[in-house]
């Protein structure tokens, strides 16, 4: 799926405009799930590997409920878990140890979720866990690694383009990847969401910049979206003419439209905002998210 992701996206109209090309930096081989998300091999209590996807927009990591007993995970207090579609009470558990690349944690806390809601994965890894870490996602090769934040300096490749990001205040938000972007020349807040199969915009964005209707192969104008807990809702399919962030520009980008719960949680319910899912992120050869430097590096 990773090798075909660019072709699939360009087939519905999106294209990347920038003046150069280059080679991608890659890390240890991982894989891709059926939703097109990159996956990592993660060890819990020195057992595994377990297949987790990085969900950069999640406020907490999540583990499938059928792993709780086999791993002997300890029950912790319930929390209010905010997903794309709603807020709901969720149980949590603690492991003794978590290990994945340069990430080593003791007593990590995770919400308990449905394997069906996570599209068959063992769990989702939240960016909340990635202080002073750097995640490299090589879409041309389907590889992802977690390393340490890099010292400031020149990029590895001449084709790299670096864009700063910020995070809102609040528990569970301190590593949210929030970009200043523009759609059709109008300012928009973009959230990088590596856990989302498709990019999603709110109606405030469409009301501000407009968009073109899009249709499925069966003539449908909507598509279902699903949260990590298995809840589903319908979203309209549309195309926005031009999306810019930093020096990068995507033309005719396909999006889904809906006023979903998560926009309100981030204080973006009434402001033009979008989630950048793996469909649009996968146009690039690679993406590095550096949580120490607070920047993104894209390679075209």
C-alpha cells in the first residue's frame, strides 16, 4: 500500500508542487496496516513484538482489550477518552515496561480499546509519549523508526523542507502537531494525524474557502469514518483546490468534511481547521517529526 499511496492520491487529483526531488531517509523495516497507516514493532513487559500504529493526534496510547489478561496488565482508573467522534469513559491499564526503538518507558499508562476499532492492530502509540524523540516515517519503503531528537543544523538532504509546529495547552496536548497552513490562500490550522486514514476538514473551513464535490466509484457522496473505539459516522467527500504549509503546496487535495468532536476538544470548532491524514502525508517520500526541536521535515 505504501508504494501505491502516491499513485492512488494523484489518481483522484492531488499533486505536490515544489521545485526539486530526492532520495528518502529510511529506518528499520516495519509495515503498513489495511488503512494505510505505518506500524511499529513495540514490546510490552519484554514480550512481543506487538503491532502498533503511531497516532500523533491521540491524547493517550491505547491497547487492544484482548491483550490485557495475557500480558498481566494492571487495571488503573478510568478516564474520559476523547476520540474523533465523541468523548467516553474508558478503562486504563499499566504495563511494567514499554520499548520501541529509542523509546523506553516504565509503568506506561494506556487506554483499553477495541481491536475492531483499531482496524485489527494491537494498539496505538500516542505522541504524548515521545518527548525529546524523533519519528522518521519513510513512505517510499513503508518504514518507521523512533530515535532521539536531533541537534539543530542543516537537513540531511538538499530536498528537505522543514516546517515548525506548535502544541496547545492542556493535558494530553503537549505533543500535538499543529501547523499554520492555508487553503486557497485563507489561514487554516492543520493537525498532523498519522492515525487517520483520510484527511478531514470542518465545515468552518469549507464555508470559508469553498470546495468541489467528490464522488465515490458507486456514485456516493459520503464515506464512513471510524474512531479508535469502533464508533462510526458519515462524512462528505470534497476536494479543496490548494493546500499550503510552509514552502509546500498540494493541489486538488481530497478531504472528508464533518464537524467532529475532536475539533471542539482542541478549541477549533468554529475556526477553519483540518486533520492531515496519511492519504495526504503519503504524497511525500518521508516525514520526520522532531518533538525536541518542534519541527517537521518533509522530503519530496
